[in-house]
């Protein structure tokens, strides 16, 4: 299975790489026998996420629900913790609280603008895992 290493540089997904992998997966899935292809879609469709749902959940920037939607529990909890700590510090008159809140808002805004590619990358990884579980080999 392919790792994340080729897709991220300093935490930023490379759109071209994600799209290239998506196309390669589509080709490999098309080469499966009809029974395996049926099994693939049956398993994959249960785990694939919708980019629009992710984006809508991201509109609720302060909660971080979109991280939970993709199963990124640590990132979601970290998002909530930093934001809550920032708000508490802000109400106690500490300037660092405002910086924490702004930091979360900027990070989440970046995530919102890249929601399509983030969900595509997630779905590619799901498809890779399902492909591997059916064929025993990597799709790449």
C-alpha cells in the first residue's frame, strides 16, 4: 500500500499527486473481475466520505467536526482543546488566547479551501486498503 509520504510536503497535500493516484486507482479497479469489482464497491462505498459534508462540517470551524468525520480524532480533539483554551485565556485578558483562536481559524479556513482534495486523499487511502484486502497487492 502506498504511504502518505509522497502526498504531503510540510503537511500540505499535493493536488496533482492525489489526482494521479485517484486515476491510477480507477484504472486498477476497472481491471478487477466483475465479482471482485462488486465486492470492492460494496466495501469501499461504506467508508468513502463526501467532500460536501466535510466542507459543511468545516463551516463550524470552532468545533472541528470535519476532523471527526474523516476519523482524525486526535486532530479534532486538539482543535477543540486549543480553541477552548484560547477562549478561556481571552476572557481572562491574556493576549495569547487571541493568537490561539486566530491560529485555529486560519488553519481551519485553509482546510475549508482544500476540502475537496483532503477528502479525495482520504477516499484514495480507503480504496487502497479495500483493493489490497481483495487482491492482496498494492494498486500502484
